[in-house]
């Protein structure tokens, strides 16, 4: 890897032969940013147990420290999503300064409307107005926190739903949701955005109030220009064509962001790209294609994972690597050839054009970019050699 130059020259030559502007690809890679989640650095678990790891972050400051080392080693993760009240703090100005001193900043603010007994039957959709008002108030508090921290996005996921047919009225709940969201939306600052995250099941097992992208886009269209849809890769039924959803949302100008992770069965929150890397590639293929076609888009690329077995910081770096590498692969798709094969209805060659990019080893491009932005060529190795984990295990006990 140290002498990657030869591999780089060969790859560059091959890509240029295909008419791909390698300087442009490298520029795009340098500008790419991924947000990591505070909750990915703390101890988490399954429904059955929480597994504690030595040295894992115990509070928001320690989570920011871990996010900062990920950014230092990768160069592309300068912001950290916060979850409120998990990351509640009494002096936001001080926290912001602390984050900046580490070289990172708070990113999306995620209101938590799923861990209070009051929300057993719903939050923004709850039959009781008093509970709905409490949920709205929590989101408004989050908007205030976002203002203090300079965060633009409020990322909203609701656990609302029912477990039993007949438990509540679908349409009434929809009306309550629309009314509550309207109230929240009216408090956004002009440059703020509301990202509406859908999920088809869990924790409710009969119906969920925002089960899919269709419901999320209807809500965001009714609300207005500051409301967008957030796609969490783990939130679909098995077999769903996520890349098509991405394409439709892009075409409608309503894709606001991603929660990256990977699933095998349910909302598994596993390492991004670890179970179905080709799906991740096809998603990025839609993003790059839309961008090259000049579509207006402003997308928050965020990771939403809980790391239970692997070392949390290592799994975060691994996820960032997988996302970055997959983006690079999508950037080298020969789009002119693809379009031509589509027009000629040459299905085999059209498909092979995608597969060729997916199977190309793009690491030399990534090494080049890393060298130029001054980060280690191999962030995971650098992390293991840094002594960071040993240090925090001592400090955090
Ligand atoms: C729900 C979800 C949502 C939450 C996060 C912790 O499954 O994806 O984004 O905020 O997990
Ligand atoms: Mn999510
Ligand atoms: Mn999830």
C-alpha cells in the first residue's frame, strides 16, 4: 500500500481510457462527508442484554472524543449526530466549544420520543392531547438546542404505532400526526430542515404511523420546503428495492438524508456494507447519477448503528471506509456507456457496466485522496497503532 503509486497510475490510465475525469472523481471524494452518531460510541445491546465494553464512551463528552478520533483518522467525519435526552447537557455553549476544541461539531439533533412511559400509545399521534403536547414540546426544545449548537437538521423518528387491530383509528392518528408536525414545522428557523424517518415495524407490531417512504413524502410535501424524507437502510421489509426509493425521492427533490447501516433480517444496525455491499453500491449509483444529471440535492449522509460485538470505534471506521469506497465505485461508473447501452436495449452490457465499476479496486484513488488531505492511508491500522483505546480504557475505567 505504501507504494500504491504504480497501482494508482494503472487505474487512472484505465479510467481515463473510458473517458472518466479522475481529477473530478478525486475532488468529489475530498468533499464527501459522513456524520457519525453519538449513540454508536456508547454501550448498547439487543432487546435481550446490553454488553459492556471496556473503555466505551459513558457520556456526551466521551462520545465526542471518540467521534473526533474517527474524524482525525478518516478526515471526512467532522460532525456528530446527537440524541436528546441521551446526550442531554446543561451548558450547550460549553459543549459546542468542547466539540470544536476536538475538531468536530454537533450535527443532526434527534429528538427521542420513545422511552417515556407517556409515549406507550404514541407521541405525536397519541389519543391524549396532553401527551401530544408534551411530545411537541420536546421537539421544540430540540430545535432550541439545534439553534444553540448551530445544527441545521432535526432528524425525527417516531416509535408511534399500535399492536392490535382496532386499538386506534388509522385516519385519526394520521390527522393528529399532521397537526402535531405542522406545529413543530412552524418553529423551524428558515435554514433548518425536518428529516422524517420512516420504519415499517418495531416497536409497534401491528401498524406503524410512518411505515414507509410514501407516508413520509406525503407528510413532507404537506409541510413544505423544509421537510424531507430520511432513508434508514434498515427500515424496510426484506427484498425492498431501496435504490429505487432513493431515485424517486431524488427526482421529487425530497431526499434529505440517510441513516446508513446494514441488515440481514430486521433493523439489525450492522456495519454498513457488510451484508449487502452491492445494494449500497446501487444506492450510491442513483445518487451519483442524479447529481451528474444536475438534480438539486442536499443530502445528510449519516451512520445509524449500534456496535455490540466489535470495538465501537473500529466498527465506525470500518463503516466509514465501506461507505467511502462504495461512493468511489459509483463515481467511476461509465455513465455515457451505460446510457448508450440502455438506449440500445443491450441489457447485458448495461448491467456489466455497473458490475465493472463495483468490482474495480478503487483503493488507489482513496489512498491518493487520503495522502492529499493528510490522513493515514489505513485509518483502522492507524487507530490500532495509536494507543487510543488503551488510553481511554485507563481513563474511563
Ligand atoms: C430507529 C432508529 C432511529 C433512532 C435510532 C436510535 O430504529 O433508526 O433513527 O433515532 O434508531
Ligand atoms: Mn435510524
Ligand atoms: Mn433503526
